[in-house]
C-alpha cells in the first residue's frame, strides 16, 4: 500500500516536470502562451468635484455635485446658496449645465485655487437698481435667470479662460477688462461672444453711454419700473455689441425662436433637499439656444463722427495731456529744489546762516538793522 502511494506521487511529480518543461520550451519558441486569469475590474462612479470661492463673501465650497448622470440634490442646494444674491439675500435654482461648464473649464485650465465667483445669481431688484444707476447691465440678464456667473481662474490669464469658454460653444462668453477685477462672464443662454469696450474709446467714437449715479439698492424694484423712467433703446444700446441675450421687443429683427428659448424649468427633487437624491439627466436636458447678434442695429442709434474729426479730437486731447504732464513735472522739480535748499540751510551753522542772511540784504537795509 505504501509502495503504491510512493509510485503514484513519483508519477505525478514526473508529469508536472514534463508539463513545466514543455511550457518553458514553448514560451522560448514563441508557440505556447499560458495567459494569466483575468482580474475583475470594478468600475467606479464618475464623480465631478467643483471648487468655488466667492470673492466678496469669502465663502468657499468644494463638493461632489454629480455622480455619473445624477446630480446630487444637497450639493446643488449648497451651490445655489453660495451663488446667491447676498445683497438682497435671495437665491434661486441655478442651471446644472452651468456647473458642468465650470467643471470642464476647471479640468482643462487647472487653476491654482478655487474658481473665484465675482457675480452669481442677481435678483431682479438688484439688477434693476444697477440699471437705474447707469450701470452697463442687460435688462434681461442671464444672471437673473440663474444661468450666468462671472468668474476668475487664479493663475490663468483671463484671455485664456475666454478662449477656452468660447471653444465649448455653449452659451454666452463675455470678456470684461475694464470693470474692476478682470473677469470672464459665462452663461448657458443664447450662444454669443462679446468684449467690454474701453470707456475712453466709447467716448471718442460717440457710442451712446448712460450717465452714472450713486447706487441706491432697492430689492423690491422691478425692471419694468426702471424702463418707464429711462429709454429701453438707450439701455440696450449701451451694452457691448452682442451682449444682450434677449432683444428689445420693439426691434423688428428679434427672432421669435430666440425669445421663446429663454424659459428654463430646472428639475428639483420632490423629497427633502438635505438628502442626497440623484436627479436624472438626459442628453437633451437644458435650455435650447439660438445664436444671434441682437445689437447690430441698436449700436448705430447715433451716427458715428467721421474719421478726420475723430483723429483731430484724439490729437487735441493727446497734446493737452502732454502739456499737463510737462507742467506737472516742472512744478515738481521746482518744489524739490525749494525743499533741498531749505534742508541745506538747516544743516549749516546758525552763525553762518545769519551771516548769509545779512549778506543777502542790501547795505542800507543792513545798516538800518545793525543800529
């Protein structure tokens, strides 16, 4: 019995040795391959993390707002609060597609810190107050619809952010280099691109500009009340060409499809917003937009002066500025000389200074002062 067991073990060892030698020989000849068993790979959900910081309230938020095709309701509620109108303490449901756009720009540009929010949701009262005070704002701004944000990407030039946003081909992109901090406006409204014009160039070119006044905030003010006080044509014409998302109804070139595409119905969960409930997303969700340039005619309300007149005006202003600068330099030099002279006299000996003072007088005056 023991002998049979030994013979069986020896035969098994011999078979294993033969098979191992055959496999090694086959691999060396390139004819035999023994693949490893496949490892089961677990597909992780696609988490989208967005990092934002409000420039004025200094609030910061880094949150997973989307997993796969489902938006997280509590994350959206937190983002809506971060982007609220803190001046009037009002908030709205922001367009989730706007967060997707910011996420794609964040992944592409790789900023050095959280995306800075210059302006998010803007209530109708605050927008109307800006319009009444002569600020260059759209009466039908996408900010009031929860579709727009003004952003700064730390460490990334604004013109690069502008080019990346325009390449997405989604909504409007505006470049503002003359409104305090240089920022870029992005929205999910009609596809359009524009850039803020230099106020000095606007004055020289004769572009219509509304007079500015001190901002008086009235959160209960409506746009219709302001448009009754000012001319709607002036309000739209003061905007940069292409910035308006909804043309004035009085204009005969307003496309009906553009005006009809300004209604957005966000999906909100029926349960408690504090509980993470995915919101289903489909490929066709979001506002459908039509590109247009609604200000192509409104920008020509006032005829621009002729080129020779513009050149003469620019040269005259340049000469005046140059003369003022030269005069200021001369006055500064004279003032510096006087100060240096006083300082040098102060460091001299008192007797020497008194002698110089007496020497500076004429002889009759010195004789009078001596006796």
